């Protein structure tokens, strides 16, 4: 398998993530240094943490649903890309997103 095409993609993702981490840290530091109210800073940090947790929950639910979709494809013996295999994966992704939506609503209530 030739995986040389993955090197630039992974490099781009790593650079993008590093830039995002630096910018987020700088924004946090400027918020703290600007002598803003403690309640404002605390609410912003808590909302970022909740958003990060919800993002992890979403990816987890969708990936589990996709895993179930791939298992269904394998169980049916489908070994080529056909409209049926794509439909199974799209349905699994949609169900994963719906499950995330229901879980997020339940957690918010």
C-alpha cells in the first residue's frame, strides 16, 4: 500500500491544530489580562469545556453508529462499494447524529 499521500494531509492537520491551540491559549490569556469580570471569564471557560465534551460525545456516538454500519455490511457479505453499502453507512451516520441530538437534549435538561 502506498501511503505517501497521507503525509501532506497529516502535516496539514497537525499544523492547523497547533495554530488553533496557540490562538485559543492566547485568547484565554488576553481575557484574563483584560481585567474582565470573573463571572464572564468563568462562563466562557465553562461553555468551551461543555462544547468540547459535546463534540467528543458527538464523535463517539457517530463512530459507534458507523461501526455498527460496517458490521452490518460485513454480515451481509457486501465486499464492494455499491449503493446499498453507501446507504447503510449514510443511515448509520444519520442515526448516530440523531442519537447524539437526543443525548445532548437529555443532558441539557
